[in-house]
């Protein structure tokens, strides 16, 4: 997409409408991913800015149903609102398949705006981006959407506690303690920022990420040494490895 000049009034209108449209779509889809996607796209289209042709939007909308409820309603994946917002941000960054094939480091340009503006903010606000933990942190309830019994009790909860519900609550679009509102707001804000850049400027990667290591050289020179040390075979996550190192360092002090 070409650079777009936005007035402050337009920008505020787009952001507020994205939240409002996403909330309104809740009763139609009962799914965070398609309603967030629709809310953001519709808000820009109302201002005469087409993020994508309407037929493309319709096709992608169908696929968004597979991302709701923590990916295919499983709950264990990322919140659908986060997925939809990050998808649209990456779409507007506009990396082509050819560009990524020629320089895989460019992929960071599509990821960083989503991490900085969406993922980090969700972690701060809700303590999670996965559906189950996010819902539990908000309401201390996180049923499996695909469990018929749990679904019945979830419906009862929604009827009795509409304000706590992530799907149907008729919230003020400015109240960010609603996952869909927060994702629509942050997604629209980020896209406004991106659209006001030149297309190539959106693809800028920080220097520390601008060049990926040469995997062929790593395989030839470093991999044999690592295998000899037994390092690649360790059955431990890097998060645990980091905690282990920090604990050892503390004990040594």
C-alpha cells in the first residue's frame, strides 16, 4: 500500500470505529478473530482507505474462523483478537514472498510492530496472550469451548455476567479491559502509523536483526562442535536454561 496522509481527526475516528465495529460484530460471530479483523478493516474503509479489496477481505474472513478461541476453539493457542490484529499489521507492512526468500531477516519487520504494540500490551494488561490463560486472568473462568458440558455453563455465565464476557459485553469502545477492544484499538493505531510511512520504510529492520547468521556456515563449522558438546540434545527449554543459569550465578555470588 502507498503512503497515506491521515489527519489527527481521521486517525482518532479510525481507532474509535475499529473498537466499536469489533464490539458490534460480537453478536454475529461469537469469535474474537473475525470480529477484530472485520472491525479494523471496516474502520479504514469508512474513511475511504481500503486495506485490501472487499473480495480478498471476504476470503480471509472465512479463514479467521479457524483462529478464534485460541486456534480452532482449542483455547491453547493465541487469542483470536491478537492473531487478527497481528495478521493485519503484517499485511500492511507488505513483505512479498520474493523479498523474504531473498532475505529472511526482513521477516522481523512484519513481526516487531505486532510484538511491541500488541503482544507486549496484552501481556501487561491480561498477563497472557493465549486464550485459556487470558480468559482465566480476566474472569477466573476458562472453559473448553469444545466441551458440551463446559459450553453450557459458559453460556449461563455469559447471560448472568455480560460485563465480564469477552464476546457479548456491550462495553464502551474506550474501555481497554476487553481483549477485542484492546486488539482493535492497538491494531488500528499501529496500522495508522504504518500507513503514514513510505512502503519501503515499513520494511526497515533494526541493525541487530538485519542480518541472519549464514546457516550453511553454521552447519559446517559450529554444528559439529555443538554436537560434540551434547548441547543440541539437551531436553530443556531455553526459558528453563536461562533460569538455571541465573540460579547458578546467584548461588556463586
